[in-house]
C-alpha cells in the first residue's frame, strides 16, 4: 500500500497527525503514508468533538460517561501513534474505516 521510502521519511509526520492532523497535510503533502495518518487523526478529532458535545449535554449519565469516553479517545490516539511509529497503516478500532480526506 505504501512504499518503504515514504514510510521511513514520513514516520514523524504520521505521528504528529494524531496531535495536529493538518501539519502533515502541509509539510508532507506528497506522502500517502502521512496523509493516511492525517485522515485517521482528523477522524479521531471529529469523533472526540461529537462525543464530547453529545455527552456534555446529557445530564448526569453523560457527565459520568464523558471521562471514560475521553480515555477511550486518548487510547485510540496512542494506538495510532504506535502504528505510525512502527510504519504501519493500520486503521483505528471502531472509527478507522471512515475516510474524511481524499
């Protein structure tokens, strides 16, 4: 799927994608590997915003579930960072199948 030179040259950008997804879009715009992880990072960000808004407006139960949901989002980010550092283009569990960037 991705060539090994692209992966080796852009592992750092792929890792950054889970913190600031748009940086690889600017700094590594020719890298399919960095774009893949930027898409995963953007999908994670959108998921985090949606989950936080929905659980934030649901009284009591939502407020109790919110820290657990944020912990799950943090774990997904760590999984993405580890996959990027290992040179893998592995989709995140549950949300990795969605493509927001073409």
